[in-house]
């Protein structure tokens, strides 16, 4: 089941409802890839193809690439990074 992200909703609201692995994906994108979802997706694809990659991410998501695409689409539609909303309380 795809988790749709409504760009009409505020990033903090979305972040609070994301499953923990998806929040970790957001945090990894911000911390390891400077917020560049395309770089994160490329790294995940390289790893899946057995090619050299930058970071090994252990994320128990059924569709990590699908999640990355949905999160990227949401951020681009909003013009805001979800990583900025993450805190210790999430």
C-alpha cells in the first residue's frame, strides 16, 4: 500500500505520521546526501545493482525507492525539507 503525502499538509504534520523507517530515510537524506533525494536514490540503486555506493542504509521499508520518490515529490511540491522538522521527539 502506498503512503500518499499530501503537499497541502504541513511538513511537521506529515513527519509525525511517517513510519519510523521513513523518518530515518528523511534524516539520512538530510545528513548524508545534503537533502538531495536524487543522490540518495542513485546510491540505493547502485547498491541494489551490486555497484559501489556511498552509504549502506538499513531501512526496513518494503519499498525504500518508492518511499524516497514520494518524499522527494512532497518536498519539491512544498519547497520545504522534511528533515528540518525532525527532532528528538519524532
